[in-house]
């Protein structure tokens, strides 16, 4: 099944656009489409909050990485400021996605 996003008014693909695509191309009603998109992102974010990596075949991996505390500097004043340890999400595109991007005529 092929999905088309050429009709997007903005350059960003939003949750509302995804729900609209489900409505138009799969036939779900608008409420079901919105609920499905919301449920997907809640599932992904909850998994990441719990520290579980999210792997989407053919798309990529979302991983939680813990950054150690480190010394930093205020660029305006030059004052030394400690940066606290934190967790960040990283995304690594799959080889399949990378190949699609490299082979795209728009790139």
C-alpha cells in the first residue's frame, strides 16, 4: 500500500497529517485515526521513559542514552556552569531508510 504526502500544506509531517492519511487512505474514521496515532506515540514515549529502546523495522531505532555530568560555560558571560547528568533520546536510521533517502531524487 502506497501513502502519498504530496498534499501536505506544511513541510512537516504532523500527527494530524498522519491521522488524516489514515482516514483518507485506509478508511478508518477520523476519531479512530486520531486515537490510533495518539496510542502509537504514547506507546513509543512510555517505552522510552521506562528505558526500553524502540526499534521500528525498516525505519530506525530510538534509544535512551545517559549523558554524564560535565563542566560547561555560559557563552555570553564565560562563567563556568556545571551541566547535570541527563537522559536523552537518540535516533539511528535503518540502512533501508538511509538507502531510500540517498536514492531519492529530491536529495
